[in-house]
C-alpha cells in the first residue's frame, strides 16, 4: 500500500515542509552529485553516520566498499555531527523520492499543529533519536547510515497521535492490477510500523556489519515522534486545524 493523499487540509502554507524537501533535494544535487558514483560515495563516507566508527568498535583503517570505485576508510575520529548530516543524505533516487513523498503527505499537517520553528526542531530531534536507535542496535557496523526516513518516521508517529481518524487514500498493487482504497490514518501508519517491526526481527540479537534498510531507525523515529509530540504541539493550533478540516470537508462535494 502506498499513500498518495490525505483528507487533511492545512491552514497555513507548510513553509518548513517545503523547505526541508528543497534543502534535501539541493543536498542530493549539490553535495551528492545527483547519484554520480564519486560524489555519492564521498558524501556517504564523509557525512554518513557509521556506527562502528562513532562507537570505536571498528578498527581504524578498515575499508568498506560503498560503490564500484570507492570505499570508506574507518578513522579513529568520532564525528558525531554525522548523526545530523546523515539525515539530509540519501543513497539513490528511489530512496530520496520515497522519503520526500512521505514528508510531503504527512509533514504539512504536523507542521500546522506546532508552528514552523518547533517543527524544525522536532524533525531534527526525531532524526537524531532514530539514528541513535540504529547505531546502538548495531554498534559494530562499519556501513554508513544515511536517509531522512528516521526523521520522517517521527513525523508519521506524531501524525497518528494527532489525526488518527483522518482518511488516507492509498494505491494498492494486486499483481498486475492496481486499485485504490481509503483507510483511517491509524490503520495505514500502524500497518507501516508493523512492516518495520517484521523487517527488524532478523537483525535483533545479532551483531552484523551488513547494510540495508535501517528498520530500527524507522521504529525509533516513529516511537520518538509519538512520544514527543505533546511536548512540541500547540493545542490552540491543533484545535484551529481540526475546525478548519471540518469546515473544508463539510463543504466538499
């Protein structure tokens, strides 16, 4: 199932959501070379979060292939700023577009609930906590971790707390046949979280240096967003947003 819109109009233009999408796209193009091998590999090595390097669990000098002609060399420096910079990096076009699409769908309404500056802080805090969840779940990994999905998972966790019954429109693939369904947000988002939990099970209790999808970062971000939303939300904005939604939908055909 893939969401393509929700029935949750905003009051204000979601400037920060648009801004985060724009900044991430500019980083992809300007820093990561839009996926060109050398620029992509260098950015991932230098600005991605490497658990084993940050925690000193991988021997300095170890090299890890990250592309056809480039490897990361583990250093003895714990560059913790990469926990933040990694949020704005991606590993490929599909990775980038998928993350930005989910931010587009769910970010605007969460921004509407807390205001712009708070949303920036909330996004970064969720991204950092998600990265830390993945780092400490696999502390010996020498593989760079990149992606906004942990921060966006936090946005989704906040959304399900604030707007659990809002209708989300989904594309569903059944073999060669594609159809659409509409479900409450809590159904779609808990289904998504369940898939992340299933994906994380093979890695639980294992020490592995492999890469792949950071399922525990997704779960950590989702839990962080759901837990922290009450600290960031402004109740008067939520009430105004809900009144706006009722008014708009009441006038819809």
